[in-house]
């Protein structure tokens, strides 16, 4: 008698508050990155890092 094929794992189901927390975390991270890019010194430092790779 052959064995049944293994079933793939079911996708993770998030609760409402977990989904909201992930959205807030993502939006906070995007806001932080936006704030960094508005500072000229940070932009110069990032440009120096990029050009340092070449």
C-alpha cells in the first residue's frame, strides 16, 4: 500500500493586532528612512559609500 503524499505546510495566519503591528512597524521604518534621506550629511555619506565600492 503506497504512502500518501506529504501535505505542504499551511500558510501562517496572522491575527488582526499582529497584522496592524506589522503595518505600523513597516510604516515606521519607511518614515525613518525618509527622515534620513532629508538630511544632506547622510546623503553625502551614502554617496561616499557607494563610490567607495568602485
